[in-house]
């Protein structure tokens, strides 16, 4: 792979924008046409002798995207070195900038408000602290895949980089392969042997999104919240050992439809899932050679249909390279008996030992990892994090024993500093992956950090669960739009996807909610008789809380199709049908409140996929 450069110069001219690499590009520049967005290459000599209108510097170019006005370039303007893999430095993206390349001409169908919304959605999607890259290593590939053909599943900015790749090829210094997920590198010393403990999580770019608006498998077998996590022991001698595991949504056709209830409506279509399941698992076997699918969902009540479907489809897999294990995490570990995870570890130990891990010495592969454990729960977050951290601990013990760093009878628990570091890194990984998917930190991280469940951890989980409920119903639609825009699931068109239409009843109900909140705030800041707990103030607050609850019940029963925050760019196929009455009635004061906050979904012919 050609060594990418550390700085880039972006120069704006009347009809073009040029991008120059500080080193290694053989005096070749990228040239972006400011009208069409077409990317070409040119020599640096006489063509650029004129003074540019302005110049910008950047640490990298994530790529280009066309919005209504025309092309924009996405620049990495801030970076932070977070560790190394071998001799390659890994950086976290700390700041980005979306810069308009297009000239000042106004295309037909242009709407300034929509354009501003597109830019805001894109900027919000880029603000997550989970983007990482390296200038001289392909971070999208595990160590075992470094010498083979590149896999673009984890090339998160592939859609943005496509115009550049078409112009200069995928190995150019101008193509920066960025991952989205987590990276940590911790120096460790055990019995005089120094090494770096590295943990990398790469989230897939297909079917990515938010917790309730991206579930299951699509027609191509790609699943939601798909991620590969690689644990690397990077010895000071240059030898490296790596262990890879995978998580991903249950690979069937299913959805949890937000309806303002704490537990959303579950929909499953097993008949339409056979091909999706087979495609997904076959692709995993092709990629990892052998797969054991570990299903952690409940075997009873709400989650039971999901487990039954997974088991039935797994039984149809005739490949000897596929194995299925169902471990009811909540039942086995109920009443904080978290030590019972060892039951699952014992069940997986023989398969996991046969899979082994990747090892490289003197730049030559000594052994290959021959299979992978694929773990899932409903969200592929909290239960999955706990089990993956235990599998990583098991693999680390094998690696340290095989390297004769620890004795055969010893375990990680015999080294308190190593154990604490391992727990904290995996808990941080859990939080980063969870924030990307659900918008909050992970649950059960008290066990991951300390090795035991605590009541304070349970209270923290309760807070995060409430926040997930609020985000899933009232905020995640917009976040899904930003992800769809960033990954190319939606291509900007001349239509008006952000136009608002609400029934008069829905507008009146939301207006009533605003009134209730105002009166409750008034009672808090100006309590009756100057006492919060006086009888008159308690009755006043109780009455308005009662009204608020009744209005919320009406909204939940009749108006979730309008007032849940649904995606607006790629329409959510499971959204209930909107029934409007008295749509012509105008409520000017309420309309003014609703204008910036409530949007509707553009009609789409997209089917459930």
C-alpha cells in the first residue's frame, strides 16, 4: 500500500478546486470541477500558476458528496494519535469540515432550507468520536487480511471516497480508508515482557443505522450493527498475535416498530428470511472459514419468536462449518449470578480452541485463525459486550501462555493491573459501539469493568434505558437520516423530503403538551404559596401531570405515525399509515412551535428490507 500523506492543501479557483498531497504524489494533484463535481488528475506545473481564491489545509480527505447545490468535500481538520499497530500510527478524527465546492450558481429546484438541513445532518453524523485512520496501514482489514485482497465492508467512508477512487485508484495517497468503531492501545508489562494491547472494532458500512430503524438482514444478507472486533498482542520484538470475533443483528427479516411504548412492537417474517439467512451465513463462512453463532436472547416471552426463528433457520444450514449455540443470558445470569457466564465459555472452549488465533513472526504468518465466534443479542450491544469480553480474555490467556509470558496454569486474574486494563478497555469499547447504535453508553459495563454486577451499575443501566426510550421515539429518525446520507443509502434529489404535514388533532395535542410543560415549569419556579410541597402546589402540579399523561396516552394510541421521529430520507417501511382529519384547520400559534421540530417522511416505494 502506498504511504498516504500527513497534510493536504485544498485550493479554490474560479472553476476548479485542487487537492495537493504534501509528499508521495509525484506532483499529481486532484482537480474537482466546481460545477459537476467530476474528479480528475493533473500536473502541478503551469496549470496552477494563478493565485487561488482561498486555501485550506487538512490532515486527510474523507471524500466528496453531492447535495442540492452541487459537490461538497469532507475534510479531516483535526486528528489525535491514539496508539500504534506495529510501526503504524493510528489517529482518531477529532474534527471534520464539510466545505462547499460548488460555485455560486443556483440550480433548478434548489431550496436553501433543505440544503442547510442536508449539511447539518451530514455534520452531525461526522461528529461522533468514533472515526479512526492510519496513513500507512489499511485499518479496515484485520492483521490476517493485510496481505490479501482488501475488504471494503469496513471501509466506512467508501461512498464519499468513490469519486476519488474512480479518478486515481484505491491505492492512491489521496484515498484515506477510515473505520468507524473503536480503537485503544495500552502499554503492558507482564513479568518483564513489554507489549501493546490493542483493541480495534470496525463497524460495517452496509445496513448501518440506529437501534430501532435498522434491524435484521436486508435482501443482500447484510445485517444491522455488524462489527468485527480484533484483539492484538503487539510485542516489542515485532511479533504479533491477533484474535477476531464478530457481532451482528439476528440475520432474519424482523423489526421493532417504535410506538411510544417502552417495548416496541415486534414483527418477524420467517418466510422471507430463508435466503437472507443463507446469504449472510454463507458469506461469513467464505470470509472466516468456520462460524459458531452464539445467540444470547431470551428463550421465553417477547424474545422467544426470534430465538425460534434463528434456531429453525440454523437447522436448515447443512454446512459442517456452521454451528449454533443458544444461551439464555438473562435466565442463566439472573439475580446477578454473572459467574454463570462460565457455562457458555465451557461450551465454546473446544470450538474456540480449534479456531485459534493469527500469529506473525519476523513478518511471516506462523498460524491462521480458522474460524470466528459470531455473537448477538437483540441489540448486539449489552449482553454481546459481556460475552465478547470473556472470549477475548480466554484468547489472551492462550496467547500469553503460548508466548511463555505466563505459566500454563496461570490466568489473567493473577495479574491485577492487566486484568483492570483489559476490563476498562472492553468497557470503553462497549460504550463506543453502543453510542453509535443506540445513542447511549452500554448497559452492564459495571460487570465488564469490575467482574461483578453492582446495584449502582443497575441504576446506571436504568437511566440509560430511559434515555434509549426517549431517543428511539423522538430523536433517532434524524440521526438515521444523517447516517443514510453519509453512507450513500440516500442520494440527494430535487424533491422536498423535509416538508411538514400534520393533522390538526396532532398539532393541537402537541400544543397541549407545550402548555402542560409550561405550567409545570411555572409551578417549579413560582410555587403556589411559595412552597413546593404545599397542598395547593401539589394539587396544581398533580392536575397538570394528569392532563399531560392523558394527552400522551392519546398521542401514543392514535398519532405515533405522525409524532414519532421517523426517518425522512429513506422512508421506514414499517411506519404505520397516517390518518388525517380536519387537515385544513389552522392553528397558527401551535404551528409556529411545531415548525422547527416536527417533520414528515417523504413517500417512498422502498419495501421492507
